[in-house]
């Protein structure tokens, strides 16, 4: 963010407006807790990070990994979490139509790809939400992350071709360097938690450790020290 | 921090002095818990990080995000946290006048901008605390982060023009590479927590996960694996 | 991950297939909770991160540090944790033979070495699981991490020479930039926890801190401020 | 860690030996829980990370920040934590004399300086444990971090001139790139916790947030959105 007077509006305009009015499920905020959605339950926390720009809004919403109990009483991760990206087009100044949102579930390794992007790199990901089912191939989603022509920002672009609903949409949103740094910082933070490694570390209790005091070596738990 | 004998005083002087005397709300420490402030309550922790230099002191104070309960029993972040920067001028050796402090609330994305700064980059942010209200435009704050002429440190500079109080002040404080690295490390740490993603990850409980065992796919929760 | 049409299959193929069928302890998933293994107990969480490719699968499994109680009631780390790497060869499309897996326990400092790898760097580690015992030298394991010829990915290669079982195997798996970024992110996360520093920070309680209010200086706890 | 056959011993030798025998307070392990030390109490966790080399051993030990309770029931950090470095000379193969150890308390901003070190950079820090007291100037400690001549490792060197005890010692220990990466990773992790920001984030509870629902703007809590 070098100082450049003509760019002050970049800092000021896109986020200076008060957040859109909080009407229920309307043009304002992304609906962060659909009552029927998996995961809407006591104790859950919805922590959507939203970026509002002139033509679109983008919200990022982490979703937890899934666990199953084992016979031993321990738990095992059976499905990694992800970050749900929601893109909504602007319909008026500071008004976004979340009923027309398009979504993309960013996996842990796709987040890793985003983390590796140099200032001039691009990447794209393809998803088919019906892959392996009868409607496979009818919905095609492409998420692109690419530098803006001036090299100071990036575009996040979600294109959705949905032949079931006859929808063919593309939503662009510019992301400044500072916002991208926030995304990088949060992806770095959230990746181990989406993999269940945060839950693993929370389960480390010194007082449960006595069972470990015997040597663990052997061909399975080889440990050279 | 290359070894350079003439710079030893950089390492030694600015922080070697004992911290300023801890008089109550006086010239010594930044007042970290104003009783009437929002957030001063049981269970809170005030963890101000202060840097004391010859002409000024700078303290950094994280402030938590705000949540609202949902009908489902879950919680939702409605406002991101921030880091309150407090600048106080020195009035004597190791004495800082916190009654004349100037403050700046650094947002998550502004922290992201600071994280992206290369050694020779600058950035600046503008705030109007009365934006959208009747006194809009009467107070103008500018925070600049820019390299020192020798390139070994950075200046944090807060300028405040307050026409309501007839105040026009500018406070500079040099920040060494090591101190800036601490700031970078703490911003990287705190950003996900200010966005509520830390609270999200704390809410991940393996034993609450049984509800997730059914397939989640579909046009909404598309997931290509 | 620059956009390159011929590489789309890189993004899509290796992980697009549904995860292998979850037969118990069979060709599908790595056995993440062997009942007789040290550490399989109530409250434990198994959070294996697996990467499935055409010729092999690699799973990463963090294992906790070991603690012993002290007379004072405190705990002390006596053995660092590690990350268990498990390599399994593919026997058919999307079928991996975990009964023929080879394992390698990656230590904290070996993870540190992986973190320092530039895009064209390689490193290798040698383990003898029987080092210091009668069968020393009979099993020799070498883990290599090296760039692929096109420079876009890395190979993780585990070679095991086991004279006790007359096994001489070498398993390769290509790791994309995005997957390597995930590994880097998780290693950065897990290292302090494997060293017990996560447990240390969890033990920091403001309300236990009164005992610290006396000065701590002196030749032992020297502190120059 | 590029592959180079003559360097294999670098990977294998310094840490391959079994850890020194765990005699009580003797030549083996650094004494991590002196009973009379501040902080040795129920619930504490000692998580010393030790590096053993041919001529010396270095252990790193995090020490928590100090808090005081406020009238409001909240807590406030009054002293940052630090990392205690302990250097012990080798007296025989795999035997270190911890009774002759020299210690250095690395502050948060000194850790920040270490984090900024490029591969060929050096830095040094000076401490006087009696600064501001009658014995000021009688003990002088210098910690240097500098690249080894071949550029593949770093030396950590602690020099202590103690005129009170007529001691003038200098202990060197080589730290490989992988070990330095572990130190960087753990410093990045521990810095926010030593500043009390980890305790701050632990205190964020969604259910305590209702008090925050009123607007916070104004000259003090200026917030431009």
C-alpha cells in the first residue's frame, strides 16, 4: 500500500460506507445462519468475513471438519472442513442481492494454492457439485484469482454455468493487497483447524500422558533418537 | 539487525530504562482499563503492548469482536474487533503524557495492509470518527507508516486535526525492525481472532459432530470430493 | 498455480475422485487408530491428513509430546511429539494397500528443514528405527523431498531397506504446490504444539499470576528492563 | 538443506545420539523446574526445547507474562514474558555441565529481531542483570547470532563477563537451518502469548458480548465504518 493520493479512495470508499442495513435475509448481509443448514446448532459460531465493493460483495465463512467416534472413545476426522465463499451482486449503492448469491466451497488444498500466489500469479479451480451423481456435468463452477491490470489488487471471479436452472453468471470482486493479506493470514490460521489438527492439539493433556512413558520404538513407531 | 557498533544504543537505550513509574492515570502507563469503557468487565484481559521512545510512546491494545445470539442458540459476529493504537508525547525523560494521547482504531484490513509492507513501502489510512454524523469532517486522522531515511526502522506517525477542540497534532515514533517484526507477528496472530474465527475454531467439538455424518452435497453445499 | 489449460487435470484429477471406500483396515483409508497403539484412548483425536495420487497415498498424522508430572505438581515435556508419515502404494484405481504401508516419524527439526526448502531445494533424512539396539543397521529408511523435473511440484520419496523382512521398497508421491503450502502451514502450526509450547501457553492463567508480582531480577532471572 | 553427501553427518550426528542420561540435576538435562523459582507451581508446564551439539547444549524455555487483577475484575498484563536461553558446555561425549550454564532472557522485541535475520545477517544483544542497582556494570552479557562461515548454519554465542564471580566465559553452539526454522516458528507462535494477547483471545466469549451491541463511536473509540 504505497502512498498515492489518487488511491485514497481505494482505502476509503469501498469500506467507508456503513455496513448495509441488517434486514432479515434481504439485500444487506449474507445469510450466515440458515436454520435448516447442517451445522446450525447450539454452541456454533458463525464468523463470516465480508468484503463489500461497488459491484459485488464476497463473504468467507469457515465450516468445521466432521468427526466420528471410534470404539476406543477417541474421535477421528472423516471429512475436512472448508471455507464457503459467497458472492453476491450489487443491486444499488451498498445493496447486495444475497438471494442471487453464488457459492464455492474452497478446500484446504485450494486454500494452499491461494497461499502460494505471487503478486502476478493466477490460479483457477473447477467444481461440479453433482460430480458422481446423475446430474454430473450440468453445473460447472470456476473460481479464478488473478491480478488486476495495475498489479495493485486481485480479482476474485466466480463463474457458474447451471444448465438445470439456465443460469450463466460471472461475479467479479476486486480484492486489495491489504484484504488479500487478511485472507492469507486467516487461511494460514484456519487450515490446521479445518484439518482437525486444532482439535488434536486441544486434546493434548499433560495429565493424560503417563501412558506414554514406555519406549515407543520399533518398526512401526520408529524414532531414531 | 546487522551488528554495527554505532547502533548499539538503538538496542539498548530506547527500552533499557525501567518502565515509567506506574502512577494512576498519569504520565506513566497508558490507561488500559477506563472503568466506563465498553468492554471493561469481569473476565476481560487487557494486554497492551507499549513501545517507549525518546519523544513518544505507542501502545497497541486489541479489542474483541462483537457477537449476537441467534434464535438457533448459535452466535454470529456482527462487528470485527480492532487494535487500538494510542500515541502519547514525551514530556520529560521516560515520562509520557497519556492525557494528551491520540488514538487510532486499526481495522483488520488495515492491519493486512501493514503486513504487506516491504522494507521501503509506505502506507496511510484516513479516519473520521464522526463519519455519517452531524460532526462529520470536523475531525480528521491520518496514520502513516513509512521507512526512516536510513531504511533501518519505520516511523509510525499519527496526525490529528480536530476542529471541535482546535487541536492539530502530529506524533511520530520510530519503530525498529525487531519491534516491527513483533507487530507483524502479533497482527498475524490477532487478525483471525478479531474476525471471530478464533471463537469459531474454539466451538469445534468432535462430540458435537454426529449431526454432520450425512452427505452435505447439493447446489448449496457443493463439494466436489 | 498459474493458469495453464494443460494443467487443469492436475487440479482436478488427483483429488476429484471420491475418497476410497471406507472398508475397515483394508485398501481404502489409512488405519488411523490401531487399538494397541500408544495413545489410543478416551479423548484422543486422530486427525490424519491424506493425499491420494495415482501411484500412492501419503497420510500425515500428528502424535503428541510426552509429559511427566513433577513433585511440584507441574508437568514437564520429556519427549517431543512428531508427525507420522504413512506411505501406501496404489494397487488399483483409487485403491491403496495400507497393509504394505511404510512409515517415517518426522521430528520437529526435520519439519523445520522442510519449512526452509526453496522451490528448487531438496533434503533427505535417514532413520534407523533400531538405532542403539541389537538390530541396529538392519533397517534403513531414507525420506527425500525434491522438486519434480518441471519445478511445479515436489516428490516425497520414502525408501526402506529392511534386511529383517527382506524388504527393499521405494514409494514416490508427487505433491503439488498447493498441497505443499498446506503442509508448510500445518507444520508451522503443529511444531510449537509438538514441543509442548502449546500446552505451556494453555497453562497461562491471569488469576494464577499474583505470585509473580515480586521482582524477579538477579543473576539467574536476569532481565534488563 | 540441499542434498550433499558430505553433510549427511550434519543431519545424523548432532541429534542421533540418545538424549543424555536423565540424572537428577546433573550433567544430563537442563534443570527445568528449580523448586524455588518463581512460577514453579501447580498447573505449570515446563516445555524446554533443547539442542545438543558436540561442544555445548542450548535450551529454550518460555516464561509467562505477569498479570495483576484490576478493580473491575479484569486482568492486566504488567510484564511481558520472555524465553530463557540456557547454554551449557559439554564436558564429555553427550554430557553437559548444567551447573556451569549461562542464561540469557530473550525479550519479545529481541525475538522479533531474530525473526528478521536474513541468511547472512547477524545481530547482538547486551544485558546487564543488575542494571539500575548497586552492582550495575559488574555483569555484562552479550548474545550474538551470526552465520557460520559456510553459510549453512548459524552460531548462537553467549559471552558473559561477571566481575562479581571472576567469570569470563563464551559458549558457542551451531544451529542448523532446520533448527533455526523451528526457533523462528516457535518465536512467531510464542510472541503473542508472551505479550498476553493469547490470554486476551482466550477471554473472548460470544456469550459475554451483549454489552457491546450499542454503538461505540466517538472521539475515543473512533471507528470509521
